[in-house]
C-alpha cells in the first residue's frame, strides 16, 4: 500500500503540474520547450537585423552631423568673395 500510495501521488503531481501549465497559458512542458526554442531563434534573428539597422542609422546620423558641422562652420566663418 505504501508503494501504491507513492506511485499515485507521483501521477497526481504530474497531472496537476501539466494542468497548471495549461491553465497558465504555457501549454504542456515538452511542447512548450520546443515552442520556446523556436521563439528564441526568431528573436535572435530579429535582434541581428535590428542591430544591423541600428548601425545603418548611426552611420546616417554621423554623416548628417558632419554635414551640419560643415554648414555651421561656413555660416559662422568669414564671408567669402
């Protein structure tokens, strides 16, 4: 009876654990791990793309600042001709 009680408690624990996962909107543990791994891969790819875009924006900003400095130097410099 002690062994049967232990086995039943373990099964009950497993069933309740899966039910809690589902009620929390997380799905089952095994299926959820696969979905999370797929989501992580997608997020890593998105991060790479966003970093590339950020670098491009930074280059554009640096170029715009350089042009702005040049124009300001011309405006504030001695008059030409």
